C-alpha cells in the first residue's frame, strides 16, 4: 500500500513538472517574445506592441532574436534562467515544433506561437500549442484579386503580362499566400503559364531582388510585370529588380503583404513606384494580443484560444492614412 502511494505521488510530481503553474498574485510576470528576423519591420512592430502590453499590464518583456534553430533552443534556456514563465515565438523553422515544445516543457514555460504555426514530424500543425496566425490563403487571394483588378483597370493584355511569384515554399505560410494569389489571378482570367516562379533563399528584399532579377532576365517577352510573395519585402525586391530592367510604375504592379514601414516609405515617395499596394495585417494584434493572452494564461491559468486567424485590408498610396486610422494604427 505504501509503495502504491509513493508511486502515485511520484507520478503526480512528474506530471506537475511538465506543467507551468499560474503565477502567484505577488510574483512578477516575465514573458519572452522570440522572433526569427528581428531586423524586419514586421517583427519590430510586433515587439513595439508587445512592449505596450507589458507597460499596461506591468510585466517584463524579454525580446530575443533567434534566426536559426540552435539560437531558438538557447533562447528558451535563456528565458528559464531569467525566471520567465512563458513565451511567444515565431520560429525560423516550423519543423522545430517537437523540439520547441519539449524544451518549453522541460523548462516549465508556457508556449504560444505567432505568425508561423509549429508542425510535428508528419508536417501536421501541433494543435496543442495556442496560435495566432494569418489566414494565409485568404490574404493571398486578396493580393491576387487586387492585382487582377488593377490589370483590368490599366487595360493590359494578360498574354503580354508576366507574374513574378517570389516564392519561399519551405514555409507553409508563404506557399499558402502565393498559391492564394495565383488562384485569384487565374480565376480572373490570367494565364497560369505566365506565372514565373522566382524562389528566394531568404525572406528579405535582397534575396527577392536576386530571384526576380533572374526571372525577368529569362523572360524578355513580357511588356508588363506583376509581383507577389510572402511579404512586402519580397515584392519590394521584385519592384527594385524590375526598375533595373526598365519597368517603372506604369508597367509594374506589385502588391505586398504586411503594410510594413517599408511599404509606408514606398507610398511616401514623391512619385509612384511599381509597389502598388499591400494587404495590411495588424502587427498590433499579433504583438499586443498574444502578449496579453500569455499574461492572462500565466496569471489565471486560462489558456488562449487554440487558433486565431487574422485577415487584412488593401492599402495603396490613395487610402493608406484612412485605413491605418480605421485599424487603430
């Protein structure tokens, strides 16, 4: 009987060891916010709004950039050593999912993901980890529809127009966005054969420029170009490459995703460029709300919703100020 009780207590202790308990009322809350590319405007904005949440609720925010898998795992250990109780993460590789989950459990840290959802060994979403992401295919469709509408407005012949798909297919979110854009374009009558795949090595402007430059050079038959990709940076790279090949605002339609500072800077230029628009997604929701969710989870043990998907609004030079004001930005 004593042995059974001892074994039962040991099992209970092990179970508790893998569960991050809610913080006591007087225990200071510390939350990590780990991002894969801290230099990108989107993640800087997420951090800014996470800091706003920290100021309002009175918790400590630990911002960590982790561009590779090794740094992600080190970051989790670092958060534990700083006595954090949980963290929000956008990982550089969603396939790190099982390792991140195991590391978080080992360090008794609550875990929530943002932007990119963790997957298991079979490539399926890890549904036990709360996630706030973007409805990638829907936003991609918004991009494709915006481009199709502008092509029609300008009276371009689809057969004379090339479409640059700045791709990063190893990231499911990126593939879903570009697939959504292609679906909307082709549904509007754009020839699928004119969609040119331009794979980028990294999700930044420089690598997008290199990818687009090659694609444009290899397809000299097109009189006009359109471009879409994972984010604003991908499309800006394509626009810069097109400019180098003589395609300016009247012969280029680029629609990004994010409504980032990069996009705003483009709209603020004295003359229009080939960067026509961006689907504005709210970094405030992704930074502020996830941080608040994590804080409440730590304080009250109330877990965030299992899955929250956000959508966006098309912004252009003409409506950017109005739309941003409507979205509280």
